[in-house]
């Protein structure tokens, strides 16, 4: 259970992300997905590290 809980940085991100307006959340998500794609998130070794969508989905 402890391993599944977010650390302080993730919890802070979730709090601040949830304060953003919907359009701001969408813009940030799109930008992060673009950066992840540029860094090669299709590579399985990298994908787990760059899976920001899971974090964003947790915030909603």
C-alpha cells in the first residue's frame, strides 16, 4: 500500500493540477504527452517512466 501511495511531490502536483481550469489541464496534458512522444515513449523501457497520463488521470 505504501508503494502505491504518491510521494510528496506527486501529491503536491495533484493538488495544484486540480486547481487549474479545465482548459489549462488539457493544455498541460497535451504538452506533456508531446514531450513524452518526443522522448520516445513508445520504447517499452522508457514508457513506464514517461507515463504521465496515469498521473493526470489520478488527479481527476
